[in-house]
C-alpha cells in the first residue's frame, strides 16, 4: 500500500480512533503524515477546483504525461497553470498516468458497472437495512512476526448486527482467498436461517471484485446481489472502520504471532471475541451474536 493511500486512510480513521492509533495501525510514520498534510494543503487544497478537469484529461488521454496535460488543462480552464503544479497534483491525487501505452479494453463486467453509473451502489441512500441483509468486505494487510512478515485478512461484516459472517487469512490478496471467505459467510448465513440469495455484498471496484471468478460465483451461482462503492473506501466506511479497529486493538498480539499458523489462530480467537463478547454501541452495547439471538428468524 502506498504512503499516499495510508495517509488517506489515516485521515478518515483519525476522528474515530485518534491520529496516534490510526498511524500505528497503518504503520505510517508521523513525519510522513505531516509531510503529506503540508504538501496537500499547499497544492491539493489550493487547486481543488482543477481535480475534475485533470481526472477527465487522464481518462480521455491516458498516454499523456504532465507536459501534454498542462496545455490541455490550460485550454479547458483558461488558466495559466505551471507544469510543476500539474505534476504535484497528479502525485497528490494518484491520477492514472500511463505513458506510451493504451488502456486495456475494459471487461464486460467493467463496462456494465460504468453503464450502470450510480445505480451500481445498492446500499447508499437506503432508509433501513435489516440485520443480515447487507454485508461489507475488503482486504486489509496484517503485519506480524515482529513486523517482519505480512498477510492479508478479508472479513465479511454484516452492516447492522456487526457480526463477522466469514473470513480468511492468506499470503496474498487474491480472488481465491476472497471466495473462501465468502464460502464461510454462506455457512454463517445459513446457520442463522438466512436465505443467501436475499443478501447484498458491498465492496469497492478493485479488479478482484470485478473479476469473472468473483461475479460468476456470487451473481450467477449463488444469486446474491453485488453492490459497488462509487468512491472507493470512503463509500465502504463500515468495512474500513472494522479493519482499522481490528488492527489497532490487536496490534501487539499480531506482532507477537511468529508464524502464519499462529496468526490464523489469533485472528480466529479475536473474531470470536468480537462476535460473541465485545459490546457494540450501535446495537445497544451488546455482542453481535447476542443481538442476533433477540431477532425473529428471517428467511
């Protein structure tokens, strides 16, 4: 994960968990945080009104570097923008610069997502989400063995009850690992007498979640609804909050795990604690399993 991405996540988690905890969970030095804040204030905020134009140019002309982008931007906006400013804005906002190559032709799934526009997000704007109706998912990096090794956790978190329905840990963030976590989640749903096809799975538009393997399993075989975030992680805040909190609260335990086997056992123990013991304010200071036990069985 890039420093820019970590800075972005730390900014969103700061209000909920404090800057120190957010930086520790992301393993981001405080000096790096302050450097990016200073740079973003001086350029990203000053030129915030140019972001839409720069993104449009990057999509229209993916082969353009800063030299070609600069006159294009001047023509679109009528402003005399320096090339170095364009270069720094590209870096600050992570805009796609693909020099000398063409963007690959989007897959049928990607084209369908683009054509659907805002309708592809099935969660935003819903007035009420009942327990076990919407589950969020995404990968997060776990650092263990004293900081020398890393692995990836993918949980599936119920929106309302906060119960983790399924999860997996592996060396890489790949589709097969996500599908194993989904298989666990299906067992979790069925154990709670929930019809799998009545569930919506919400995540970002990472290539893994727009792959044929993922969508074929969920949409075609299991007939669940798949929802895509429009603005990346900021439209999947339930998952981002869980992943950040899980790593912050268990940081020292994760670092103490000496092997992947120990790491998996630790994650299993901590998720069991999260599901069955830890009290959550949003569900009346009860544990998720206790909250679900009070509900009427749903089909």
